[in-house]
C-alpha cells in the first residue's frame, strides 16, 4: 500500500509506523525561532518553570524581524532573547544582520533531509523543500519543544502538486506557486502536507524550490515537501536519506511550461491574475526581498532587467537580500552596484518591510508590488494601502516603469 | 454553558487584521486587546464586551504565527470563537492559551450579528435563534490540553521529556 514521504518521516521520528489522521507526540530534530516570536517563548518557559532547554544544539535563533530595532521596546525585547540565547549556551544564535531565519538555517547546514523541524514562524514550511518535514507553530508550542524535545502533530494527508513542463524565459517559480495558490485556494490544503513534484521542480534550483515551499502556508498547509536530490545536498553541505512517497495521494497538475507572469492582487494571495491583465496599474513602491524571493538568483534576474536603466522617478525601489551570505555574493558580482546606480534603496538583510513595520511602510492609498508572500489588508502599512505579489522579474520591470509591467517586455 | 452576543466576520480573517505587526513589539502586553481586529473594524475593541462570541467563516486566523492574535482576542474578553474552519497555527495557539474554539460547519449562515447564542463546550453544541448545530469534536488529545488550562499547565502537570 505504501506511505507518503511525510508519513515516513514522522514514523521514523515517532519510532513506529504512523498513519494519516493519527495524533502523535514526536521528538523534534531541530527547532528555531526569531526575535519576533522569541520574547513570548522566553515568557512561556518562565511560566513552565524551565531553567534549561533540553538540548541547546538542536535550537537555532535568528534576529530578522526588527533589524536593526526600530523602537526602544523592540530593542528591549531583543535584549531579552539575546540574554536567553547566551545563558542557555545556544551557539546557533545569529544576531542582527545575518539574514532571515528560513534562509540562514539551511545555509548553515543546520537541518538534514528526512528529519522533523519546527520553527516559531508560519513560513517554517519553507524548509520542506529540503526533503524534510518542517512546519510553523506559535510561541507556546515552541517553548514546549525547548522544554521537552518534542511536540504533538496530527499526521497530515498529502496533496501532491505535479508540476509538468519547464519554466521558460522570464518566468520563475514565483509565477508557478502563485498559479498553484489560485488553483488550491487559501484553505485548500489546511491541515494537509503539500508535496511539489514533477519535471519543473526537478529542473529548478534549490533556491527556486524554497520560493514554492515558502508559500505552502498561504494555502493552509503544514509543510511544502519536496524530495531531496543532489541540489539539496549541495545547498545544505550535507547528505541524508531521500524519502519518497510511494502511496496514492490526491493530486493536482499544473503545466509550468505554458505559464505567463502572474500577480496576486490585493486582499488575498489566491486573487491571482496574469500580469497582462493588470499591466499599467500605478505603483508607489517596489520591494525585492523577503524569505520568498530575496535570494541570489532573484537579485541576479532583477539586476539583468534594471541594468543601465533608472528606477521611475515616482517609485521607491527597496532591495533587501535574504542573508548576509547572499548580499556578499551579490556585492562581489556587482549586482548591488547595479541596483544603487539605478536608484534603488538597499536595506539591511532581514524581513524588511514585508510585515509593515519599518524600512518601507506604505501610506494611505499607496500601492506596492512586492516579491514577498502576503497581501492581506494593511500587511505592509496603512489599512488603505495595497500590495500586489509578483516575481523578482516583474517587480524589477515595474520599478523601472513606475507601474505594473510584464517583464517579458525587457530583453 | 456559555451565553454571549455575536460579532460576525467573514472568511479568511488573517492574523494581520486581528493584530497588525506594528503593535507586536511592545513590552506592555495590554496594548494588544486595544487593537484587536482593528484591520477590519477600527472600533471593535471599544464595542466588544466580556463574554461576547466571535462567529466567522472559513480559515479563521490564517497567516502569521503570532500568538498575540489569540491573546488579543482572549484578553479583549471574547469567550469563544466559532468558525466554519480555522487555520492550523491559530488553532494551536488558541488551544495552548485556553481560548475556546469551536469548528462548526454552517454556523456563519445560521446566526446574525448581535444575536445571543448559547454554547455547550462539553457537548459541542451551539444553540441559535434558528436552531442547534453540532461542532466538530476536539480529539481527546487536545481536550486534555484544554482541560489542563493550556499548554503551560499541561506541561507542568506532566513534565514529559522526549
């Protein structure tokens, strides 16, 4: 009869064969948190009376939400988490300026294929593309993991998304995942694991895969699983088991080869249209960055479009690499010079304006085209501002034109 | 048995509208209930009274993992949230903090804003002016966490190490 990859991974962790729908308590191989969720985690551990986390080697902490802190209170809360990291002997602690947690954890090779990983951030589903089970939880759940080494899970059923064909030209995995969110809907994968497979996924880079798994939560999913392969091992700098699904699952199919550039229009991530349908919409801001699309290849593709051109005079273009490692590589290759010469503003690595707190907050009636993952009401600022989600290519083309623009217009 | 006045919301109520991120980095936690659901109704925190009940459509609490969303609703005095379905992280956060959630298919069409409804948490029943609905029961595993008063109390009672 076989099992899904996620069933197999949870079974290994539980030490027995588990089945879909079962509630299980499982050891967690690696847990991570950031400066946003950290303070409530420290509080919860205090209330539990826990003086020592069970295994500091299995914990990662990254400061990415308020980089650098934008208020005295943000700084005070960070200091509390920093003190916690030091006193607990957590060595996988990355202070301000190292990058976004979902990027830094795999870059440092802290996670392994075939394992159970839990992060105190909803986008922890990103790491599922490294052939592991990774899911997001809130602060108290993460505190329980630090206290006991484990958590409870409902073994999810798997919804497979078979991506046939290969992405062409100015198309990217962001266009593909937006099309998938449109098909599945904002709650079409609630309580389920998504598994992305097919020729398009096999052909794409590990960074492009991260973009897809990152948005699994926008369909309600627990994780965005992909089979590990040589690219996965190279990214992590380590190998591990290749866990595969060998049972029948509910499956939807999407043809990556016939896509055109996509955009998620304001209010809902599933409100997806072709860029050509909204081309010409005025923008005030363009944002290239976040855990969805702040990687080297995103910067590279955007720089190709903007090289030798200028950002539109009425548009602010904000570029924020997802990690210091990415920023150093982009600097070395001249990409950051291209952006700055074009008139872009370079921000400090971290979550940046994605969650509407600093480094590019939108004013009343302002419009942003962004490579990030959420376009909810007020997500990036004023409740009457709006956000269009798109690929790095579409964002760069739009920054040049001052309006939403099809990147295929640029050679 | 809970009895409370209903506030109605639609589908996909996300945690950014429940509590915008600009209020999260606050040392003073009493700030959160003052801005609860501000993204959808700026005056909600002034109107909501102790013991009121939120009724919503599908996928309530989608988006960010911020636990402040469950805390803001609880500390604003809301006695329970009843929805067609919940996003999974919000669901866990509410259970972990002792905010009662009831997943109840058909509820959003059956009740009206301002109506007083009765909720029997033990039996999983919701009584409205237009009839009674049964909720999707919580699995025993989670009922145990709820009965303990949340995950912190559950931990203190068991102190289990993996």
